[in-house]
C-alpha cells in the first residue's frame, strides 16, 4: 500500500512506499450531506451533487 508525501518542489503529492515522519494521511472526500450535517448550509451555498465538494486531510496539531 502506498503512502502520500507532500513534495514542495512540485507543490503536490507523491506516492511512496517508504514510511517516515514526512508521510501524511491520505485525503478523504467531503460530500454535501456532511456539510449539511455540520450546519454549513446555514452560512454557505454549495451544489447538491453526488461528487465530492472538497477533500479533507487530518493533520496532527500540537498546542
């Protein structure tokens, strides 16, 4: 299984089979139903389509 690594040179992602600290979690699709569930439809307008509206990637945050 490949991992995803951010490459600053091309400003995009690369697939890699190596494991190290630079590997990020793969992005996941976000559909309009999820945005509606979270209440975004009260503040924003977006199309009600079957395809993903955006992609989310959870990064670790240290405070």
